[in-house]
């Protein structure tokens, strides 16, 4: 059983906590650098990426988050979390950490009214998109899931990035893939 941190500055962190806990993991909300101590993995949830970045900076989390992710422990970055993890962000351009060699477009799948559900190509993995970023270019990453041929989940080392919200379904395969049972 692992202890997983869930970045809890803003956004949909509670659903990720429930998903991880249903797999038997302990969770801790991460709001300060000290909250990262002794964690086995980390979840960067959906929400508003510019607000998350501002609050992380104000809370002194930028360098500790970067060090944690670069330590090689597993990380799941979903929706806004993927925006934080991307190398390049468009629509509009914004700062990001660059942990995943991808270019993403904020709200690339549409605004709130354009939210939708689907199923990943060649799988039964359910996908929930809410103001989701779109992966426009991939570099040195492995594409794990696609929707209509477009990448929607990638991995680089132990960092996994998803444009969708796996925590909003009852299917725990994504959390299990990243953190185990």
C-alpha cells in the first residue's frame, strides 16, 4: 500500500483521493512543500491550471514539485495537471514544468459546454472530457491511449499525462496502471 499525494491547491482533487483509496492506497493532500515528504507517488488533478501555478508559486511548491517529479516516483497528471506537466502550452501560452515532452492546447477539446464522454480507441477505457486540453504534438513520450487517432494519454518515464478525467468514472485501470493495487 502506497501513500499518494494529491495536489490540493484547487480543482478536482477529492475524486482522485477516492479513486486511490478504493485501490487501498493512503492519500495526503499536498498544499505545502512539507506535504511532499515520504510520498510514494503524486497526482496532479484537473482544475484551472493558471490558478494552480499561481498558488504553487505563492506556496513555495515550484522547486519541491519539480524535485519530486524528477525523483522517478510515479505521477499521474490529468487535465489541468497535464497542462502543468507539458513542455509547451498554447491557447494562450503559459508557464509549465516541462516534465512531459508534449505540446498541449488549453481547452483544446472545447469549452465547458463542449464537455463529452467517449471510449479510447481499441479499448474499453471510458474517457470524460471537461474543458480538456488537447495534445497537439508529442516528442519523446509513449502514447498509451488515443481517441479518434489523437493521443489522449502519454507516458514519459514514470510521469503519466491524460487529457481526460479517469477519476470521474468507476473504472480504476488508469490509477492502477500508474500506482498499482
